[in-house]
């Protein structure tokens, strides 16, 4: 697989910004009350992500390292302003639906994150595909959440009524709490499918070995996913060994108690 195709796969599947990296949660929760809003915000962010990645990559050897973050914000803000005017002029209904969340794309952590971690270190061609992949991944995430919220919360998808007339909409799904509920369910389903595939294939999966959990962990990029990697069989053997040791200790304690009596 060439590098361009790899960037597309990473953005859409492997490193999906919504379901894997959990980035850009503000627009994800706020604008996904319908599928059309989700795809509109996703494609808008995609355009800005592609343009800003290409521009930052082209200027990566010119921008001084000490002022790179302000420079990135100025570049992103310029493209956001252009896209905002285009939406207002040609798609006013979508512009009204997205509202304040269009200018807030300037500080979207997906765009700034890709600028800092990828575009500033790679050529224009790969940076463009990185923007396409991450943008499409974000669009897929927002659209998926919007479809579920609109379907079960309003009985329709993309404005077309789907559910029968007897269906009673779950109105909480189109409110703020519904966004958290739908997002958590989709992430849970994705993780279940992923772990099932890994177990069937006998591949390595991530296991946390910290006794104190995530509370005192400084690895913020992990997000509770992994600290060490072991094979599935290794995990099973380790679990069986712990159970055997615990059983032996219990039997030994019981024997000592009997001797004392």
C-alpha cells in the first residue's frame, strides 16, 4: 500500500478522528441533530483541512518554529473565512443550521493537530491526502451520528420520513444528551467488532497492566486503550496462572488454619 492510500485508510478507519481519537467533540455533539447537518459540517471541515494542510506543508520551511502555532491559526482562519462566505452566499440554509460552529472550525483540534503532527513535517502531496483521509473520517463519524439521531429522534433520514406513522420518536436523541448516548453506543459497537476480529485472528491486542488504572497515568494519547501488547493466548495463560496462584494460596491458608486448630 502506497503512502497516499495509507493516509486515507488511517483517516477513515484506523485513526478515525471521531470514533478512535475522539477529537472535535464540540461540533460532533452540537450539529449532528440531523444527517444533513453532519455531512455539511464534515465536508466543510474536510475542505478547510485539505487547504490548510497543503498551505502549511508548502510553508513549513519558511514559518519560524517559535511562531508556528499562531501562523497555523492565521492560515486556518483565512480558509475558514473564505468557506464561511461561500456557504452564506450559496448554501444559506446549511449556513444557518451550522451557525457559530463554522467560525469555530478555526480552533478545531483535528485541523491544528494534523498541521502540527503531519503537514509541518511532510510534503504537499501526502499532506493533502492526510487532510482528505481525516476529513472523510470526520464526515463519516458526524454523518453516522446524525443518521441515528435523526432516525430514532425524528423518524426520518436526510429529511425523508422513514418510520411508520405509529412510531413514537425518542425526542431525547435530538437533544444534547442524545448525542453522548449515540456516540458511546457507536464506539462500543466498533470496539466490540474490533476485539472480536482480533481474537478470531489470534492477533495481539492491547492490555492495561497498571494497577492504579488511568487516574494517575500521564499517557494522555492512550485514552485507556493500551499500555503493553500481548498475544491473546498469552493473556489467557497469564490469567490462568493468576487464578492457579490464588487457588494455591487459598488452599495453603486453609491448611495452616487446620494445623493451628
